């Protein structure tokens, strides 16, 4: 099953980085605009040794049959980020959901 079109109301930019040098500078390999995706952004509190820190987290749902473009290649592990309304989020995890023996949608967990 696919996600309903009414839930796929967002768009974002997927940015893929190459390997960095010893100073941490990374080169942008590609940027692609994703359309008809579901975006959920929320604030999360985490306690560190100095107190509480509030940061943004979220998810992007990419439907393999309805999101555009269809020929997108995803990457993870610090090599990929998503830009939503001018704010860049790091992709921390990717989850693949199957149904009927086929890949139905991909969920990208974000941290920013």
C-alpha cells in the first residue's frame, strides 16, 4: 500500500556529501529536490552534563511509488542531509518498509 496523496504534502532538498578532509570540510556531491514527501518536525529535550539542550528532530517519509523523483539514491551515516525551509538536518537513520515483497516507503530519521 502507498501513503495517501493528502499526506504527501511536503518538499525538501536532499544533499549528499563526499568524504571530508582532516579539517572536516566536505564537498557537496549532489542536491536533489524531493517532492510529495511527508515531513514531521518536532522538538526534543536531551539532558547533557551541563543541563538540558533542546534541538530539532524529525522524519521524512519517501513513498517509493508516489514521491518524486523516482530515481533517487539515498545515503546515510553522516554523508546525507535534508534541508527543510532553510534548516539543515543530518540523516541519522534510514528505515525501509516493505509490503507484498516490495519496498513501499523509506523513513529518514533526522537530527539538527
